[in-house]
C-alpha cells in the first residue's frame, strides 16, 4: 500500500471513530436527560390531595377510577363548580345508575351533570372537554380531576385544547399506586415510566405537531337526565 493510500485509510478510520464516539456520546447524553427527566416527573407527582383555591365555572372528571368521579361530584355538590362533565364514560353506563351513586341530589345531577361517551384516551378527553366547555360557555376556570400520576398528561392535553381557560388540578391519590415508591418498587417504577413516556408523547403532539392535527367532529355529549 502506498503512503497516500495508508494516510487515506487512517483518515477514514479516524473519521469513523469520531462518528461512533459522537453517536455514543449523544446516546449517553440523551439517556441521562431522559433519566433525569423521569426522576423530575416522578418527584413532581402529588403525594396528597389538596384544596381548590376557589370556585370554578366547571369541573371535569376523567374516567379511569371511581374516586375521580366521586371527588368531582363532591366538588360540584359543595358549590366549588357550577357544572360537571364526566368524560370517557362507558357506553353501557346508565345515567340513572350514576344518579344513585354520586354524592349529590338527583335534582343537581339532572341539572348540572353531563356525560361524554366518545373519548377513548386522554387526547379524546381533552377534545370532549373543549366541546363541552364551549357548549356551556365555560371560558375562564375549570377544575380537572384525575389520578395524581395521570394529572401532568391530562393538563398538557386539556390546556392545549382550552388555552385560555385557567385549569385547577385536583389530583386523586390512588390506593393502588403509591407514587412515592417510584425509586424503591419496581412495579411502581415501570408504571410511572410508562406514564412518563405517554406524557412526553403528549408534549410532542400538542406543542410540535399541533398544526398538523386535522379537525375532528365534536363528541356526542348526553345531558344526564336520569331515566329508569
């Protein structure tokens, strides 16, 4: 091999090494960033429920746990909200059954509780909440009730759908997932990790890809006139 050829081979090998080292360094940096982000996410999750700072025009409960709906109903019954949406209701759930279960009078239920049946995920919950808020002229304040681990993603989606509405989070502490054990319980770590990935996906979709979203028809909302 001639001297120029050897020098060229050395230069090529050096360039390949630099590319490999760059990829490894970038991967290590990204991994560390995700790890620290996950730790910050886990530490930010509320460990206990707290009071709402004031009254709101409405309250929305995202289905996924009975405590969410019960707590939202209690907020409505106590006068901290004037109207309530339960979003993501199973189509087999009858309004008459909910009227018997929720901690409020039947009159209040028939007057001020609405059921949304079309949402299948958190993004769907946000769209359903947006259309309900527009229908009932909720333009300033809204209480969001969901599980503590789900609250960050719910706020991302709903704030994107209702950018001019002030959201009051009411995180429900789950009896099944103790978020404080995220660093010591592998089951909790995996659960919170999955939620963190979904949270990042919501951030990406709402902040970077919002302009590419196609408008969708509003979900069908059914007013909760209880019937046997």
